[in-house]
């Protein structure tokens, strides 16, 4: 803990890059790979069969999803520390949007336990197998909606962090631009799903590419290059003088 | 633009806060007009309901931003209380956004053939209504957190020197009234008596921030007093 407290901006940036990479890869696995393996679109019976046949994989998806959400919290704190020199207000917004988005996403994970409980047995005396499978399939449909809801909060996180990166001087401006484009794509896809779900299906997967490019390049840059410590310290110095002058 | 916000006078920042507050009001009020009571209403008016839902979600996004702006505005009065208020609001926003999922759930249940083959129409309607009720009850829980937020904001206004004290009183009262949602049946019984004062209290604060902003000089004095306190410690 002492070492973290005394960490240089470059070390903090590297930790953030590592956490961000876990979030991206974990998201691939839990939001991409596991549903793609288990869910048969529009077929509750086949989906129920797959969940039961791959229960360990299904549970692992929830575990990995939870871990990525846990990574979001320290990530937000590090971003606040790194970017408060650029604009304290926006850095606070980065934290607030991350916290709300993460809480909403975490709460929605509860839906994914429903199939395990339903298919576990106890309900077959009151409901027909078709009904049990139908109820067990519902979280699949609900996830599309819940994902759009928390992505709205993460899009605004994305817009705020994009601006901070762009203005930072200690990170490449191009990454800021890529992050902003990615955030706008997230926002477009979310509202398309909420307003016109059938139309939104046509946007996949193209709409997801810019977000991946933006966040992927950001996380790798942080992990490999960190931040330009010299420029960061310059900004820190400028911010302190400004504060003293304001007093 | 953002740098102008950072360097802007307290009055200009208060006006920005008022503008975000106005955007919250517009999206929340228009969004609420589309909120149906029963699952049947929802399915009958799908397009307008989805629009209302999207507006409500934007209003929650505005409230997260507003929470950050209020923290910046009131931290000169008491950093601890301003932060406590912000955290209450964030938890309320998260609970509310989570609960909103259930408002769209009726479309999921009544929309797909995967459900209509296994359940009859009445069962699906009952299921949709149950999900809708769950969503409403989750919203009630969020209101308790917003009540605590309002009480603290009311107190911070009262203690501030840069806003008229009189604006703080209705905020705190509105906050207390939201706390009646601890018992949703009680709150729903007196709904109009809770919603109208709550609406008016926030409207007054919003308009004041938008039109008058804050007294910049007093804000700076209070902020200065706080930082010299910190320095002498």
C-alpha cells in the first residue's frame, strides 16, 4: 500500500493499463465468448440444454464479469489521480460515471443466476418444461437491455476521459480522439437498442469496432508507455501555482 | 469550453449547474409523461414509451453530472457533507438505473415467440406486470436516497452564504417527504402532497441557479475561509 501511495505517475498509468486490459479481455470472455457458446438465439430449449451442459463455463462467465467490475473501481480512482491536474471537475465525472455504471452492471448480474436456479430442479412440479426454459431464457433477452443502460453511463465516462486525454499533454492526442469516437459509437448503439431494437441489430458488429480501437489503444499505451512523467510533472507544477495564485 | 468552466467565476459555474439542472428537469418531466401504469399500456404505445424511457435515462445521466456540480458548488460550505450528499445521490442514481431495466422487460416478455409458445397470454401479461411493479418498487427505494441527498443539499444551502437561506428550507422539507417512500403504500397514498412540494423546491433552486447564479464574492470568501482553515491546521 505504501508503495502504491508513493507510486510515480508512470507506475500508476501502467497499473491502470493493466486493469483496463483485464476489463477488456474479461469483457470479451464474459459478454462475448460465453453467451456465444451457450445461447442459441430464439431457442430456449437448446439454450437451457447448453447452460446445463456447460454450467462451469456459464458460472465462470459470471465470475470473470464480476472481476472486471471490481477492476473498474481502482481504475476510476487512478484516473482521478492522473487527470485531476488537467481538469478536476471532469476527473470527478469520470469517477462518478464509472461508479454508477459499474453498480448498475453489477446489480444486473443477478439476472444471470436465474437460469441456474430455475433449471436446477425445484420448479418442475409447478411449471411445464417449456415454461421453465422460457423463464430461464429471459435473462438473455434482458441482458441486451441492461447492457444498453449501463453502456450509456460508460459512454459519458468515455467522453469525459477522451477530453482529458486530449488536453493532457502527457498522453497522445490521437488516443483522445479515438476514445471520443468509441464513446459516441457506444452511445449510438445503446440508444438504438433502447429505441429501435430491430434496427440496432443491423449495427453489430461494426459499431463495436471503434470502441475496441479506442479503449484497446488507450489501455496498451498506458501499459507499455505509461504517461510522459516530465509533462505530467509540468502540469502538476502549473496546477499548484494556479491554486496558490487563486488563494 | 471545459477550460472556461474550470476558470469561470463561481456565478458562471452556478449558471452552468442551473443549465444541467434544467436539462434534467425537461428530460425527467417529459420522460415521466410517457410512463404507463400497466403492462398493457406499454405494449399498446411502444414507440412513445421507448422514447420516454430514453429521456428518463438521459435525465439520470444529467443527475450524475449535477451531483458532481453540486459537490463543487457546496464543498466550500462543508466538504464532508457535500461528499456525503454526492454519494447518496450516486447510490440513488445507480438503484434507479438498475430498476429501469424492468420497465422495458414487458416488451421482452410479450415480444418473443420463445415465450408465447410456453405461456398463454394471461400468464405473459401477469409476468410483464410483475416485472413492471418490481421496477416501480426499485424506483421507490432510489427515492429514499434522493431524499437524504435533498435534506443535505437543503442544509448546505442554509449554511452557505452565497445562496438565499430560504431556498434551503423547501429542499430539506422535500427531502423529508421523499423519505416517506420508506413505506411505499403510505407515500403513494399522499403522492400529490409529496411530489408537488418536491417539484416546486427543486424548480425554485434550479431557476435561482440559472437566473441569479450565486454571489461570487461570498462564494470566494467561504472557499477562502475553508482553505485557510485547512492551511492553519
